[in-house]
C-alpha cells in the first residue's frame, strides 16, 4: 500500500509539472490513442491469463481430503474461496470463458468497448472476491478494473444516452494512428497476432498443467 501511495504521489507531481511546462498544448489526442493501445494489450493479456487458468481449472482445484476434514473456522479466507470455487468446476469454467471472451474482444480495435465492458464486469467480480477473502492480489485486480473502465470512458456518454434515455448512437469517427494505410493495417495485424500468441501460450501452458 505504501508503495502504491508513493507512486500515486509521484504521478501527481509529474502531472502538475507536465501541465505547467506544456500548458499551451490544447490536447493529447495522439498520445491518448497510443495509451489506449497499450492498455488494451496489457488488459487483454492479463485477463486472458485469468481466463485460461479457469477454463482449465488449475488455479482453483477441487478441495483435497485434508481441507474437507478441517474445521471451517480453521480455514483462512483465501482457502475458503479456493475451496468453494474448486468445488464447482462448471462455475469456474464459466467465469473463465467470460474472462477469455472479454480478452479476445479487447484485442480487436473496433470491439474495444464491448470487450472492456465484459472485462470490467469480470474484474469487478474478481476484485470483490479478492477483497472479501483477503487475496493478496486485490490491488492488481483493482488496477485492471480501472484500466478497463478507462477504455470504456470515451463511449460512456453514448452508452448512458442509449441505455437510459434511448438515444440514437452515432458511429464513432475512425481516427487511425498513422497517415499511411499500410502502417495501420500492419499495426492491426500485429495486435491480432499478439492476441493470438497470448491466447495460444496461456491455454497451452494451463492445458499441460491440467
């Protein structure tokens, strides 16, 4: 926690200095696009790892005999979580498939919003389980959740207008990162290839462990 607070304070100081030094700039559209690209790849890879470990239920296995015979009050909160998740293979695989679907969609630029929505929903569940059962990676899950919400941000007003006020949604303008078309096509291929590589390696690793 102290390390996280230090990084937060350091980032706040950097933002203030940057804002003062570059106060004449009106926007950071291009930097925002690159930052979203980085977050998409990072969140997609992280959530894919979460999903693969549940589709092949190797992270939370069925409770062994010693766990089943132990008094409930003697179990640590994390052991309780692992036991109830491991007791239902169907639910564990279901949550893994949801996480995997969100990760796959988030690697595709035009499907970022729907992918981020699915990832945010899955990560909200993961974060609450981590907090409720004192799992040590609760901060990491929160960071991934906030990254997913950030990816949803540009379309949040449109989604709210449609879901709450039944307003028509206009298509988002296409803003490529490069002026040359072949560079944009190459970047798209690299993103999809990276997503495929992450999925293949994660599922191969968990499949061998299973």
